[in-house]
């Protein structure tokens, strides 16, 4: 890609938001350098290899496929140019106990039949519910998330306000779904996507039921080869745009001189005309630029964080019975687990957990005939994390898993690696070891999130899960694009919309 702009830009971090920002800036002719503290691209979407097994270390649910496709389309590309997307059917399974589970099919008619089998009349209600969720999805994607959210005025069009009022979008998801459905299995199914938003159904606005539209109407997908295929595709795209990547290159110091931002990495100074930071917002401000921070340490201490996670990457000899690709274990009370995360932060007494078994779909992620398991348990941030605690919870989770699915796993394990709070802090400088960013509560949405722009440095913008629009892979990709558009607007003194 030819550099047609006189400006040079730097992006810190090569996760989804950082690579989206870098490619967007390079598309408009800037010379762009990306600095990444770790050894390769992808941020939290990276890989772990051992004994013939390939584990996605981070994201595993591929929802909102239109957001990813829209991003690649900006560069006259498609996701299909880089990887094959497979729609899963069933999309996922929810276990409520031994012998109690529901599989979520990939068509509306099958979904209506499932609902009707649980609650009379709920099939018709589901169709109406998903129609309302589609309106929220269209409003969210088209009217809200591609805005920097500096002011309420950005959202003050008559059409948007009318739709928000009509949708009762600020009511909690908890109240919203209970006004329509009663069966506990249905309620669990419709409320679980908020786990990906770092909140609970009682604190998350019903606007975010747009996730139900993606979950049920759009469906659940899998990039063959693993979720990292998306990271690698974005890395390849950025390179074709002329982006320069620097790995094993942590930022040691930042300063401002002659309207340039000077960055010291590995003892070398790299001045730039503009900077987009996709690294942990709190770390950037409180460690690298404390004297010119937007927010105080006290401000960050008052934020409601999304959960952290205890993750196990497990390679199993032979096949595992009664698991599909995505499996949710809701055999314990969600509210009790949520209390242990948000109200009285502690290791949960009776946790819910999630098991991904991609080898059910993709035979490249495990040796022939074996299984690849990714086991995740949400937990509170910034609590004690020791190997002894991890081991105790491994035994607790695996005992329940084996009992519910009726298969022995532990004595067949050939690979086992854990990942938790201390690892999130060490690898990503993650504030309090969070896994998903800020919780999407009403008072931490839109203009109530940490702002994208620096209040003191005009050529500095933030993106990623601690700012607009919020946690998750699709929002991160959007965040990078919006931050890049803001920097282009700063350089050229025109509207940011021009660059989206």
C-alpha cells in the first residue's frame, strides 16, 4: 500500500481493535507502525500448541458475523478469502443437570418447536421476540456502535429515540425476558449471552438482547482451523495495507514533544504524529502517562469490571461422549455465582462453567481420534490466584463434568494447562486481571464509558474493551475503526464519519 499521507501513526497492541485501527489508518495512506509486547499478533486471541493439540487461548464463540464481514469488505476482501466459516447445528448445548439438556438448533422453525416443547405458546412468542431483537440489533449496529459516544447528542435523532422508547431498551434484560417467557430453561437460554458482556441480566439493559438475535437468528459459527484464523486474517490484511509490526516490543516510556508523541521501546525512541492505544486503558494511563491521564486511580477503582476467568486447556486421549462443540453447564444457580463475582468477590462456591470441544467440528486441532477441550469458569477479578486454588477447582469442575456427561476424562488427559487472573495481568497488563473489560451496565454504556479521546493530548485516542463500544470481538473490531477515524479526523480537520 502506497503511503499518500504526510502523517505517521503508531498503534499500541495487536489485538482485534489494534489491528482494525492499524489497517484503517493505512487504508487512508498513513505510514503505520504497530508495537506489541508479546511475540505475535492477536492479543487475547492467540494459540497454545502442545503434543499435537492446538488450543485457542481466548475467544471461541463466533457471533455477529456481519461485523467481521463488513470490516473486510472495507478493503474489498471477504472473510472467505482467508478462512472457511462453518455454521454449527446445534449451535450449542445447555446442561441443566445429569440427563437434562437442550440443544439449540440453527433455524427459527426448529427453535420455535423447542420453545413450544418447554412452554405452551412460547413458539409464537419467540418469533415476535426475535423480531424485536432484530430491531435492536439494527439500531445498535447501524445507529449506535460506530459512534465515539462523546455526547448524548450523537444519539439524538428522532428515529433513534423513537426506536429506543418503543423497544423499552433501558429496561433490564432480566425483566424484559420474564415479561414474555416463564420456563426456567428458556430464561437461562435468553439470559446467558450477557455473560459475554461482562454483566448480569439484572444490570444489563435490554438493548443488549440484540445478542439474542445474533445467537439465534444469525447463528453460531466456527472458523475452520480455530478462532485464531480471524486474528491471522486481520494480521495478513494489515500487512497487505503496508502496516509495520514490531513484536516483543513493550512500551517503556511515553512523552510529548513538539506536538509529537515520543515512545521508547527496547531503549529506542519512536516519534509519531498520532497514536492509537489498544492496550489496557488503565495500564496506559496509570503506568505510562500518569501525569496526563484522563482518569484517576480512584475512578478506575470505582468501575464495575467484567469477570476474570479460570481456563483449562485440556488434551484428552480418545473421544469424549455427550459433548458437542459448545457446551454450557447451568446445573447450579446463576444468581449465586453472580453474587460471588460482583457482590462479595470470592472464588465461587457452586460455579457455572463452559466447555468448548472444537475437535467435534475440526479434526486439525487434536491428534486423530483425540479431543481438544477448553474449559472456562467466570470468576471475580483481583482475587487470590494460586496453583493450589486452580487445582482444587479443576477437580471440582471435572468431577461435575464427568458426572453430567457420563464419561471419564481425567484419567485420559495428556495435556493440561491453566490460565487465570495472574496470567491476564502478566500477558496483557489486564486491569485487575479482567477477561472481558468493563461490565455493560447502564451507567457504563456509551458516553459513560472511558472516553476514546485523550482530554489532554489531541493526537491520542483509545480503543478496545475498556472504551466504546465495549467488550467482545465484534465491538473490539468496531472500536479500532472508530478510533482510527477519530485520528484521521484530527489530522485532516474534517468529520470522522468520512473515514468509516
